[in-house]
C-alpha cells in the first residue's frame, strides 16, 4: 500500500468506525464509504462488507458472535448482525440477526424484528417486533402482528415454511397476518409453535396460535384460534407426479399475497417516505422499495411458473410454453389464456388508482403526529387514534380488493 493510497479499512478507522482488528476486515472496492456512518458503528473481527448499494447507519454492530458478510444491504440505525451471510436485504432500526443467519434477497426486517441463530430467509418480510427463534427456514412469507417487544408475533425454533412442492413450483408464499391492518402495529400476535411447519401458500388471521409440533396445511381466516395436530397418519398410495391439488386455493392465495405486497409498496411510498431522518435515510427507503419490487416480481413469476410448464413442443405458445397436462382443465385454460392480462394488471401496481381520500386524510393525521412526536416511526404510528388507523386500513384494503377483484374479473372461474 502506497503512502498516498490508504486502504478502505483504514479510511473507515480514520472516519471513526470502530475496527479493533483491521487485518481481519475486508471492504470491497465497490463500497461507497460515504454510505457508512461512523457514529457508533462497530465492525468486529471477520466482518466483510461488499456491494455498491450497501448502507450502514449509526450504531450498527456487525460480527460480534462470529464472521459476518454483508453484501448490498441497507442497515438502519442500531441494527445488530451477530454473524452469518446477509445479501440484498434491508434491516430497519434496531432489528437483529443471530449467529449463522442466512438472509438473502428481498428479505425485509422492519423495526425491532429479530431472528435468532441459524435462520434462513429469502423474500421474507417481518413487520415490527416479529421474532423468529433458532434453526428456522422461513422463506417466501410475510408476517405481521404484535404491539411491542413483549407482545409480538413469533415463530418457535426448528420451524419450516414449506415453499417448494412435489410438482416443482414455488407459488407458495404465505400471508401471516396482512398489510392493511398489520402496518398499524396494533394487532394481536400470531404464534407458530416450534418443531412445526406451514405448507404454503397459507393465510392466517391475527390471534392464531399453532401448537408446537403441528404441520399446518389449511388457511385460517377466523381470528383467535388455537390449532393443534400430531403427525400425519401413515399411508402408501398411488401418486402421479405433476398432479396438483387445490388449484383454486393456490391461485387465489397468490393473488391476495401479491395484492398485499402492492399495498405495502404504496405504504412505503406515501407513509414511510415521511420519516426520513438520520435513523432512516433516503438510501434505506430506496432499498425498501427495491426489495419490495423484487418480491412482487418474484411472486408474479412464481405464479406464472405454476400455470405454465416447460414442454418439448413449444410451437403452440407464443411465449414458447404450453400448459402441462396436469393443468389442462377448463379453469386453468382460462388462466393460461388470460395470463397476459393478469401480468399487465400486476405490472401497473406503481400507478394503481383507487379512491385516495382515505389515504390523504390519513397522511394528514401522520403529519400532525410527526409534528407532535418527531420522526420515530413506531411512536408516530402507534399514537394514532383508532379512527385515524381505520383510514389507513380502508385505503390499503381498497388497493388489495381492487387488485384481487380485477384479477378475478379476468379469470372469473376462480371467483
């Protein structure tokens, strides 16, 4: 290293980042040091930082329990990544991840959400305070519920979200809670007991408790239910690969999931954007929107993949695909024939137009709350009155209903 060119590690040290073992730290040449705050930031031994879009806000601590790799992530204030691999994800203020975490693209942990050791996520969205225990695989989920650190939705240890079917599709995202009410951080928590599993795509209402050891395969739309069950009865029956079960439920649950993501995107654009501060920068907001765009695209692609299968004869389809024999029903032929219209509907989500009167009235309430209490997101949202919260729910639910109703108009046999 020439005297005129200091390493990025030493530049960060001079900037004020605490690095006690600089020889063990790796900073990619593409990393923009202007996006790394010095105030209270600690990089422990074995930390590796990569990615031109990486953002590290104040009081972030990386690698306390073991080596940690961060690549193209946006980290809000007070985030702690104890050890593991983190790529193309967003962590908002005071969220945490334990040792051995494997957090991949389009994962979003909102304020004070946490995952314990050895947890894998991908295209996973956890609303504030949601907690995942240890030894968990929880990809392709959105989970909400709870009001504070002692009253939160939780997933017990050794849990799995089954997101890949024997038919080799991943149109399996599960909605645990919802967006229109979940964003208000005032709903009863949901509990998924340890050593259990959820077979996607599934939808669960707030207040649902699933007993430990239960494999849940059905939706539960009624709030406040206890669900329990033991091991499945043994069996050995004829089975043909490619036979698909409840197509109607799979398609409708995917429509609802996509619609909720679209509502969340609107929330990020119109509400989250009001909270720009040293704890939540424009760069972090941009990361949120980017990850949510990826999540929406992923779900559209997975639903499309569920409807179309590769076939040796590609001459029958203008897109080079034909329906597999397992999908060769009147209902699915309708879905396939109208897929372009559905894709166009989903693709217009950034410009969705519904009645904005509830949105504007809610934003006015948010502005008043910000003037009163400052830019702490949790404080502002939770101090809104019930009637003000109802405005937000009505606005976001109208978006969900619009997407789902428009989609079912295109494919009426799924109504």
